[in-house]
C-alpha cells in the first residue's frame, strides 16, 4: 500500500473530492485526519473509514480561521505523532446569478473575501503550520486543489478563478521554499466534477437556465460527462505518495481534455 502508516490531513473532507480522497488514502494504509467545517458530514466520513477497517479521526476546522488551522495541525500531531501528507482540498465557489450581478465587477465584496479567504489564504495557512511537522517526519508532501478555473477564464468566475490561479502560483513558490526540508508540493486542476459544489453551481441558477448550464459544463469536455470524485482522488494519492517522487512544483490537469482545445497558457 502506497501510504502505509503515513499520516494525512485532508481539509474539506466532508464531501466530494475530499471525502473520496480520505477513503482512498485510508485504503492505501494512511491514518487520516478528516477535517471539515460541517461536523455532521466530516464525522460521518471518518466513521465510514473506521467502519471499513481504516484509521481516521475527525477535526472540525474553518481553514480561513488561523486558530482553527493551528488546532487542526496540533490535533494531527496529538492523535498520530507526526504528519506526512497535507491535502489542501477545502474550497468554495460562490457567485451571483442575478442579471445585474453577473459581471465580475458587480460581484459582492463579501463573496470575493469569502472565496479568497478559504481557497487561497486557507491553503497558505494550512501549509504554513503544517510545514514544520512535515519536516520533522522527513519532508512529506503537500497536495493543493487548484482548478481549470485558475488556468483559463470563464464567466462568473471573478473570485473563484483568481483564487485558484493563486493556488497554482503558491504551489510553485512553496515547492521552491520547502525543497530544502524535503517537502514536495504539487497541485492538480480538475475539470467539472460531480461534486456538491458543482451541483450547487447549476442548482442556484435562475429557473430555466439549469439545463443550459449543465450542458455548458459537459460541453467543455472531450468526453461528455462529469468527472467522478474518486477519479481525482486517485491522482491525489499518486501525488502524495513516493510514486511521484520526481514531481514538485507541478500543476496536473485532470479535466477530460477541456483545456487541450482552449489554447491554455500556464
């Protein structure tokens, strides 16, 4: 098993890609710290891992709150004595579909602040406080959740897109700075994946537009379907394991080909 006896912290692990990754890492032998702001879903994921014979504990944390982040990393050390993997998965996509607020500069300031605080600042803070513990364990790996929204532009992505572009650049900077301690830092950029976040994106659209938005999401993919969370989780495990020992500072697209035909520049 690729993560045998490794300790992994996964943020935003109560649903979607985070939950799939928690289960996948546990199946690969990792001791998993499941973290989420939603106590019900987070605790359920941890319990599901334990019911399946894995080792997991739940810790509530809002990654935009520095005290929560410090407590999360401390809880991992208290529970398992070390840290080998940090998966910065927690993220939100907030927008406003009303006609007069569809453009970037009409986005409410509070939505901008929330998205940047969770997606970008949260990734930075979790990494900041995890890095010393990773060094103690020999280096380990940080895997950050970026997005194709951080690589290419699309409407109504005013906050989400820049937050994920920031994650890509932060990944590169951290890879340079943490290499001396032996820590590898990579990120991945998923295409549209069948998660509650994507469902919320089209469910909150104006009546009559949900189907159009669904088709737009599928229409960008070379294979006309949404990705599955476990498909992404398999990549995360690879990036967290020694199988990717030559990789650091990379951003891996996993997007059913959607960026291949868009003239992507990185």
